[in-house]
C-alpha cells in the first residue's frame, strides 16, 4: 500500500527564497508605489505647464535629465548641490521623528557658516589638517547653539518651536549681513563680504575632482542617522515622544531632554552644511551663501518620508531638478523657475497620494 505523499514534500528549497522575494517586492510596492504614482502625476501636470509655456515636454524633460546627469561635470554639480540639502534634511528627519518642527534650519545654516568663518579668518596660519576640522567643528557648534535657543524657549517657556525657529532665521541672516558689511568686511574690497579664505581653509576636491570631503561625510551620516533612529535607545525615546509625548512622559521618558537633543542635532547638521558650502564654494563669508537649503531641506525630509535613505534620493532628485532646469532654460527658453513649480507639484502629489493610501489602509 502506497503511503500518501505529504504536500510539504513538493516544496523545493528555492520556495522560501521565492516567498521572501515576493514579500520584499510587496513591501517595496507598498512603500514606494504611492510616491512613484504621485511623482508621475506631478510630472504629467508639469508637462502640461511646459506645453502651455510654448515648449515640447518631450524636449524639455530630456534636456533637464541631461543637464543633471549627462556627463561627469553635470553629475558632479548635482552631487555638490545635493550635499547641503542632504545634511540639513538628515538633521530635520531626526527632529520631525520626534514631532519637533524645526523650521529654522536656514538660520542654523547661516550661524554655522559664521562660526566656521570666524575660525578661518582668525587662524589663517594653521595647517589645513588642523584648520579644516576646527572650522567644521565650529560650524557644528554654531548651528547647534542657534538650535538651542528655540529648544529652551519650548521647554522652559512653552513657546512653539515653529514660531521661534522661523523668526530666528531672519535674525541669523541679518547678523551675517551685518558682520559681512562692518566688522569682518574685507578692507581691500568694495563688496559687503569678508576677505577670501586662505587655501588651507578651503575644502579641496578629492582625487582630482570637485567632490570634497563634505560629500563623504554626508554619505556616512545616512547609515549613522538610520542607526540612531532605529537601533539606539535614544532613537526609541525620540520615536516614543513623536508618537505621543504624554504617554512617553508617563513611561518615564524625559520629553524636554528629547526636544533639546533633536534641536541641537538638527541645528548642528545645518551648521555643518553652512560652513562646508562657504569653505568649498564661496571661500568667504557674505550674505548670499545659501540657495535656500534650510527650507529645501524641509521638503527633502518630507519627500524622503523621514527615512535617511529616502532623504538621500530626495536630495539628489531636488538637486537634479534645480541643475537640470538651467539646461532646460538654455535649450528650450523655458523659465528656470518652472523647476520650482515642478518641485512643488512633486512634493504636493507625493505627500497627498501617500496620505490617501495610508488613510485607505487604516481601519
């Protein structure tokens, strides 16, 4: 009499791998599907705007892509522009995870640039191996201290960090404008800017390229921030605060310390971005040192869904739109500001579609 053959005997060793792969693909589709759909809708609407502006989207969009990724020079420019946005957005990701809404990264960027510039201008005779780290450290401290002000106002006086960080942006910008025009102004120049940094104070390119050490620092911070959020007790406490502060406080978590930490941390990374950009690109302190990176970083963090890897791709995407818009403008005559409209559409639809699917999945 033959024995019945169990159904499990037909499962080959490859079956579990196949099931895991299918599960991974399903999770990727669930995670990235809404964002990709929202981006597609945004680009379709952008194509309509391009058509209304008198150009062909099939010409404009390829020109934008070539302008951002069409060669080593274009790719380098895209990476360099993405770096400060990535640094700012990584810091804001940690703050937003705790539901602390830091809108002051722009001001923290400026104060970090000011603090690092003071080191560069005060100690120009130091060797680069000492001067560069000292400048970067000063930038971190300057941005962190500017983030500490709204943290203390929130924890000691109950003031909303949204209002205080937003207002402090303008204070920081005006401080940098003042010191560039008066106490730190280059006596041999005619413009409201400081003297040029010595070569030892400039972030030089690596391996014969324009990619500087700041790019590597930003890339290293991506997995480190990921570990901070998901693999450390600090990250657990911050996520608990972000989930519900009252419950976290009842569980013994120091909510005020968490608020101070995330504003210090996000301010530090914004300040680091500021001094990096000044050292590498401008080589002197002046009022026009930011391309709105503090505000763009907010959009990058949200578009990356507060995930460090997503933030990395969002920063590259925003940078590519900005860099590619110049090529699109040159080849098609379209206004470069059209890229800002497309960026806004992408953020609006990606977040909107994602929120729609989240509501549908919720019970």
